[in-house]
């Protein structure tokens, strides 16, 4: 099947309230344009330099999502255009995003990444650290960022029960915080689910899935 066919098939299975991020990391612009021509406007990348190059070369009605781990010193390169940063996991990073957003006269939407997997390598906050950030004065004074939800990645395993447990955990943290409302914080997005586990993620309450290989094919 072609990229366009893969995309349209997946889209036809998604509930209306679930947003599809087409994860195009490592793929050439011609592949992204095939998805674009089939109607896709939200693309996810995990390297800032690669995202900048694609943003420069491609139509300007695309929303670019940063889904990878972000180094503080590279925020400035994406601050002029990024529409959602998924992997924010420290107050220090938020401060830098806020600073760079201000320089660009923008408000940048962010998701806080929650650690839900049983793997050492995955980034993220636990619920206590999340609460600390949200309660801090430093955060409450930030005017150029907006926390719009949470993001998480399940353990890389075949064990569906474990994945389900992890997604349910993220959804419960989301539910515990969704009534918080302030100028720069209003949670409405749960970003969870990739090619291998997105139907389960949706069943567990995901509102945003990040799908790469099922659309564009495998990566080397
Ligand atoms: C690569 C990546 C995805 C997409 O993975 P696929 O298995 O190709 O769908 C989703 N989320 C993050 C954070 C990624 O790095």
C-alpha cells in the first residue's frame, strides 16, 4: 500500500476526537508530501534540525510537533514555528521554551511527559514531579507557554496487559488534573499510542496518537 492509502486507512479507524500526528522522522520530504497531498497537516519529528529543514522546505499550513527529547540549547531553532512540544519533562526546559517563545512573540503549547514505562531509558515525570512543576511560582509566572496536556510512552513489550496498565495510569493522572484551569494550564490532550499500540491507547482514553511506521513504512 502507498503512504496515502496507509494514512487514509488509519484515519478512517480513528474516533473523531482523536488527532493523528504523522511521525515522519528520518523520512524524505517526498514521503511527507505524499501524506500532505492526501490531506495530512500534522507531522511529528524527533530531531530539531531535521524538523527545521522540513519546515523550511514544505508548505506553511503544516503544524509541526516535536515528539523527541528536547535539549535546552536547541529550543531557539524551533521556537519560531513549532506548534506543540510533546516531551517536556523539566521546569528548566519549560523556562527556556517560555523565554524563546517570548522572543518570538508567541505562546507555545506543550505537553508534559509522564513516565509510565518500566524501562530505565524512557524520559518523563512522575505525578509528584508534575504537581511540583504546576504548583511552582516559576511556572505560574510563565506567560508564553501553555500546558495543554500530557504525553507518555508505554514499555516496548508484547504484553498487552502491561501496556494497558501503563496507558490507564497516564489517563488517571490526566483525569486527576484536568479540572485545573489557569492562564497557562488547561489539560485537554492525552498523547499516547504509536503504530504498535494505538488502538489500545485509544481504548484507554488517548486523544492524540503518534503514528510513524504504519504510515511511512519501517525506519532503518
Ligand atoms: C518514533 C516515535 C513514534 C512513532 O513510532 P512508530 O512505531 O513508527 O509509529 C511515536 N512517538 C515517539 C515519541 C517516537 O519517537
